[in-house]
């Protein structure tokens, strides 16, 4: 398959833009890096298609509460990856960072039946990170962005449900318990 010159140029431009966004996201996690400037749009992180909310809790309590909310909703929890621990094992300092992986197979697999490559973004992943000042954030992929990324136009109800459930889980850490 060959691309026209303008299509190839556009593909390269998009690739560079995505690479730059990825580099910014990684730099925002590195120790000593300047904090992200996402305050301009509070629900949006520094990468395209990423949503985030500020937690009202400390890092470990945020992770515990998110996992408890996933369990309370009857959603399957797959794994927790302590990225800071992985960094320490490689002698690389990283602020607290944990990736939580979970999903509802009957819901998520619908994305894969429309476009199998959507499996790159399913199951759901939520990232819990801590800024140098102690602020804790929860970030996850915007499902409308995922739908667009994979050209999925026939699963609106599934994407709507995934959006609502993910927002609800993230919302479980935005207000202190009374």
C-alpha cells in the first residue's frame, strides 16, 4: 500500500504530534520534572484522549478506594502495576505511580467485535500518579477518543456505558467521605 505525498506528510506530522504528547506525559511523571500544566482544563491531562481528576485522598488511599469501587460494582480486576517499584528495580526514581487494570468483559469485548485492534485499549486502565507537591491524580482514556481512534461507530451504547462507569469509578476519590 502506498501513500500519496500529502497523506505521508500528514501521517508523519500526526506521528510526531503523538510522540511529542507521549514525551510530555512521560516527562510529567519523572522525578524533578515540572508539574503538568493541565489546570487550564481540569478534566484533561497532558495527552490527547486522556481524562483526569484530582483525588481528595493520599496516594495509597486513592488506590485502595478505586479498587474497592471496582469491586463494589462487580467489575473484574485484572492487575495492579506499581510503576514506581519497577523504576526502583531499574535504579530510576519515579514519583508514586500505579496502573490499575480492570474491565467488564461482556461490555469491553464489544469494542473488539467492532475492531479487534481496539484490544490495545481494553481492558480499562486507570493511572494513579502523585505530583511533587503531593497532589494525587487519576487518569484514564476517554472512551469517545477510543471510539474515534479505532473508527468504531456501531457501539455507541457500549461506549456510553464505559464512559459513565469509568467516570463513576474515578469520581469515587474526588470528594472526601462524610
